[in-house]
């Protein structure tokens, strides 16, 4: 089982940071001339995330690793590991961010004022982003993006929270829980190298740290999967969608 743990860790070090980065650079060139580039990129991303996730699920099914070890269990609050201050602070940050997302998701549909505010903010944000090409621009792309969001939510929580924290704790029992979660969060950040150093790696590492504290504070990745999906779904809200079905 130790070999399998290292195999997944090496995968997280090499595949997304290197292969994913190269693929995204190719996509940025291809999308200028190929109207199906996003569709192909989305499908490739879905497959690339499900392969390691399924491998981990098989490990949990056929080895000493259990589904509970990777967070596939009902949540129960535990403040002993990080302490009540850190744990409940992470809960507070998550609840505030969740409130903001739901506010804009509901307001986007029912309030013209909120919708316009969101569109203005997103227009400025995406002008500076180096990865704005990834977002859907047609109805078909938007539909497939929802599957990308679901895939990322489920698989990334399995890989970077449920599995990596458990695997790193097993392989390095002398490491503190802070170092374990920092390493897992950094690997999560590296998976977003294609988004840039600050926006991708650094910001996602910080987000991964908050998610890791939430995971340990809840003992389950199930609420995080829902939260993760809402964040990814919110990212495409307000993007221009043409009427063509390609």
C-alpha cells in the first residue's frame, strides 16, 4: 500500500503541474482557431481527474485503506486537532464565502441590479486573468462545464484532502498536522500552475489550507464537495453564451 501512496503523490507532483500546464498552453493556441477546443479540453480534464480518483477508490475497496480514511463518511465536528479557535475560524470563513456565493447566484437570476454588479466585477477580473479562455462561451460548453465542476469538486476533494492528508500522515508520522496539511495544500496549489504563480499556485494553496482545516474539523469531504462545486460553478456565471449549440 505504501507504494500505491507514493504513486499517487508522484502523480500529483508531475501530472497536473507539468502535463496540465503544457496542455493548457496548447489549448490557448488551439482555442483561437478550433471552435471545439474547449469541448476537447473539458473532456480531457474530466478524464485526467477521474483516473487517480478511481485508483484511490479502488485502494479503499481492496486494501487496508478505508473510505472513512479518505473522508467519505458523514461529517462530525472535531475541534481537538486544530483547536476550537482555528477550526471555528475556518468554519466562519467558509460560511461567509458560501453566503456571498449564494447571494450572487440567487441575485444573478432574480435581481437586475445584482446581475449588473456581478458582470462589472467579473469583466474587470477576467481582463487580468491569464486563464480566462478556459471558461465556456456556448451553451454546449456551459453544459459540459457543469460536469467539469462536478468532477473537480468530487475528485480533487478525494485526491487532495481525503487521500493526500491520510497518505502523508501515514508516510511521515513524525510530521505535525500543520506540515501535513501544508504539503497537501501546496500540491493542490501546484495542480493549478496553469493559472499562474499568484492566482493559481499561491491563492489555491491558501484555499487548500482552509479546505484542509475544514476537512479535519468535519472529518468528511462531503460538505467540501458541495462547497467546491459551488465555487467552480460560480466562476462561469455571467460569461457570454452564444445561441449556437456547437
